[in-house]
């Protein structure tokens, strides 16, 4: 029996009678036939191929606040990574990713760190600057230049929704009614400071002014991308309950009921901001397309990448249409997801083994899967799978991932041997979480049937040659230690 349903705007056919072997048991699987739009209406010109780019953030510094609802920072901060350490992270990351294209946004680069002094973002953070620089912005520009050496476009993370009392722009925004007010004209107290009406700011020309100023102090057009945090319309309003305890309720209406602007006006202003950046040669990426704001994507055709990628987007859009960062659902494992390096370096500046594991299990796999058209998905009890073109299939059985192509295994649980298509020549990347003494891998027809390969151990310090290995009959034998990563380079 078959029936057609709508899934978040996607037409899908579900076959209820399909059976398959999974974990040695026969089970019924739901089959979801995937139909993607051939084109979307682009209002901007994307400058990066986010489906084949490791896009993430480096957390430099966090400002501190004394009040729960963060009206103003207290001048103190916690530094997680200074500019010199950021460049060291970029270098190590490039070695581990074998030169994969990357974008890194710097968080907490301004004033006293993350969440400090918005809506202004015109001064650098002295706590992260190099001793040899007279201005912290010189240090930020240095990081951006150095990133190019490591296949990385470095940009910054900003926020256009929050406003704090100690901001250089606060009085100007207050006097011009740019800050969100309720129906009687009182300021709405957000959990993170106060909130900016996008429509009012755009109408006054203030949004254009602050983006112009940002582009004057930092070479953002050279990076071609900018991350705008919390780019939504939902206000987390802070209040005290009957016991005097701080609480938060979410206002999902117009941003500023005191003003004439509708919700549609606010969304239009957000799109105007994205288009304005595009005219400057800069893509906009954001935290998430909807968040609490509902299932619709008001920015389709305006943005190309969102960090918190909604699961239903896998069924609606191709990686070339809008792609995402971390998605830790079961579907994220079989469609592919991007490595989030921010918590890795925030935990430990030299957390290279975790970086290696996260890269191999996420961005490495994701990059390869994104080259192939998706045909249909399968879902059952503790089972998720996607069938791609050219006989490529990704299956999640319980918590174990298996990827095969034309009868060849690319991923088997914690063992990986997958093509690195961004590299010159023919290369594979091998990784094993637990290691193995000897494992025979069958190679796809994309590689020579016999010959020699050169092995390199991949480390944060660079590749270490391990000699050559002969193979024949498309069968390659490898031995890996726990947590070891190898580049397998085919001799021309």
C-alpha cells in the first residue's frame, strides 16, 4: 500500500510494505521518496560552496554580567583563545583536515567579548590582541590574513538583535525608538539586554550605517561571509515571578508593538540587510532559519548556510540550496553533518584527538555524501538510511553507521576509508576509533585496481610518511592504531 503525504512542504511517497534485514531481524521500513526543487529563487550570489566547506566558529572571549537579564557587562571576561592561539588552531586544523576548504567565524572579538556592547561592534577586544599590535583590530585583521595560508576564510560573528545599556549606540537607538517597546511604550526587557526592531533600524538607515562601519574596520569582503547570531524575531522576555525568581517567556508577535511595523515588515528588513551585505560581496550565515519562530524559512534564497540545521531541511533542500552545521539527529548521520569545532577548542586548546575524530566522523563523510544526488530515505525501528545515486548508501543501524558503494565498504561502524575529493590526485582518508591489526578494504572503480599507495599519518603537526603499500585486485590491507588517521595517496 502506498500513499502520498506532505512533509513540511515536501511531497513524499511512503511505502508501508517494504521489508529489509536490519540487525538480523526482518522489519518493515517506511520509504520516503525525495523530490527536491531543481532551482530556487536566489536574491543573492553565494560566494562559498558551503556543502563542501567546513564552516564553524572559534570562541575567543566571553564577557561577564552581574544582572541576570544582562543589561550591561561588568567589564570582566573569560578568554578562551587569543589571536595568536586562534592562528595556531587554524594551522593545526588545516593539517588535520588535509587542506579542506574552511570558514571560521571569531566569537567575542569585540569590546569585552561575546555579547558585549551590542548594537555597536566597532572596537576590538584588548584581551585577545597580540602584544606587538597597538590596536586589537590589527590583531583581528592579522588572523584573517593568516587564515588564507591554511585554506580558511576567517570572518566574525555579530548580533543585530540585542542591545545593551552600556553600548555607544544605546542612547541613539533609545531616542529614535529603534529598541523594542510594548504597546504602552515601555522597553521590552529581553533575556539578553533589549531588542532592536530590524524594520525601524533599516528605515532610519542605522543598520546600513553600522554595517558600513564594520566593513571599514575589517576586510569582510575578502572573506566573503559574515555570521549573524540570533537572527530571528522571537523575543525572550525576562521577568520576575511571584517569588522574585528570574524567568523567561517568549514573545512571538511583532518585535515592537509600539511601532507601526508588522511582522512581515520586520522579515522584509532582515532580507534587506542580507541583500545589503550581498552588494558588498558578503554572504550572510545565521544561527538557524526558524528556531522558535516557526517552521517556515523566510530567508530561502537569501542565506546558504545555517548552523543549527533543522532535520526537516534534509528532506526539503539540497546542500547547494541551503546547508547547515551541526545536526545530531539520526538523519544527520546518514545525510551528513558538519564538524562543530567551537566546543572542541573551547574545552581544550590542544584538543587535537577529539578534532580528528569529529572531523572524520562528520565533515569528512559529509563532504563525500554531498557530491551525490539523494534518491530516497528508509526508516524503521532503530534504522535510518539514505539511498544515493551511483549505488551509494548510508545506513544507521542503532548507533552504528555503515556506508557502502557498489559493494565496497566506506564506513563500517567506527572504521572509515573514504575518498577525499577536495585534494589533488586520488586520495583516501582512513580512520579508526578502536584500531585494528589488519583489515582488507575493497576499493571502488574510481581507483586503480592494483599498484602502490603512500601512507601518511595525519597529525596536528603535519603528515608523517609511513612508507608505501602494494595492493592488487582492488583489495587494500591496512593496520591502524586506536584514534589513528591516515592519508592514503595513490601513486600516479
